[in-house]
C-alpha cells in the first residue's frame, strides 16, 4: 500500500482471523486505506484465530498488526471463554436467531473502544468492523442500531470528536448474506483457506463443521457455488 507520511489515509480494522474480518480488511484496502489491524487475545478458549489473524494481516499487506491482551475469561459467561459452557452444535437456522452461548458480554463495545483509542493516536478517523446482522442476528452487538450508537458515543467522548474530527465506524458487511460476503471477498482476492471461523476446532486447528459459525460459513460457500478451502475435522457419523 502506498502512502506519504501524514497524507496517508489510515484505517483501523478489527481483525479476528475469520472470514468476515478478512473480507472487511480487503474492502478497506480496496478503498485505499493503509490498514492498521487490531486483534485481541481476550482469553478465548481457542487461539488458532490469532495465528490466522497474523497470517491474514501479513498476506494482505496490513500496515501494522497490533494484538492487545484482555482478560475477558476472568469475567466468563461465554462458551468462547469459559470451559464449563459448551459450544452449541448442530443448531438450525431458527435457533440461531436466539442469543447464543457463544455471545461474549460486551465484546464488540470493548473491542471498538480500543479501536477508537488506537485510531485517535495514529490520526485515523475510520474504523472497520465485520459485524453482520443478516445471516446471524442473534448477537445484539452486531446490529446497525448498536454501531450507530457507539459511533455517536465515540464522537461525544473523545478529544478528536470534540475537535470536530469525527470517527466513522464502517460495517460494510452488516446487511450482506454470507454468500454475498464470500463473493465480495473472492472478487477482492481474499484467500479464505487461511481464515478460521470455527468455535470448536480440534488440536490441529481444524474446524468442527457443526457449530453455528461453521454451519453459516459452509452454507455461504455452498450458496456461492464454491468449496470452502478451510480444513475440517472428519465426520465419522452424522449426529
């Protein structure tokens, strides 16, 4: 990515290593931003996503990739941070409309607050996040109303905002289907084989194929007429 010192157009991109965030990174890059990626070691049970985030950032030419440490596992309350809570498997589309056990309390608010702080320091006013409210609207912090409200809060409660240097939170996937997201990413050259979406991978980092994230991802690739290149655990029998 080309840029020229202070004239460089910068964006902070929240990068989880998953399909959606990799697509958002590609979109931000395509819009001409130098992308400063932000990931979190927040106490999640599976760490393969951080390895994938680092690889995605490197292979997609991010200007910087910063990983911050948070202790959300000490709060718990989510199947993604608490070993005593099972990751839901084999749920149907109707069940996925409910708030799932994989909801991490306050996660997107916490992540976006750090992104706003990072953006303010590096002189960026653009934050990109891969939330989606079409295929998977069970998460309350993935909805348009939340993004609008927290953007307003940042512009009220920051030095940059008070000086008229307003933040914009870009959520380009928020009204897309998973099929549309995949097609957009493929058109922008995203290598989905290096992304990771699964909530319950095995020790080799292979996706389970049964959690909500896997089922939505597989359905999206099927709808797009493309085989998912991510590695999956062998299925010995159908549940």
